[in-house]
């Protein structure tokens, strides 16, 4: 598997929908370890398949304090993490 450069923002356009849970888990773990409280997940607008997967993941992850649509772009979601 290719190494992923993680930061406070991730663009899921480059990944298969089947990998969404794995990628989000790694992304959130990395950001919590770095002490980052807010992250941006770009899932795209389209048919919202990835957005639904992101919302499902975030709503079930105990490390996520809250989440909402990015006000400037509904093709991304902002998540606040417990740090």
C-alpha cells in the first residue's frame, strides 16, 4: 500500500469508496496524535456516496466530538475531534 501524507485536511477523491473507513480511521488517529482539534474531509458533491460513508463513520467514532458541512463548500465536512 502507498504511504499517505496526512495533515488536517484530506481529499477522498483519490481513494476508492471501499477504503473510506480505513483512511478516515488513520486520518483521525494521526490528527489526534498531533493535537489537531478540527479537520476537513473533502468527499465531493456528486451522488454523495462518499459523503454518506463519511457521515456514517464520523457519527459512530467516539473520537469525534461533532461534525458539520463546510459552510463554504458542501462537498466537504468539518469534524471537531476530542484531543
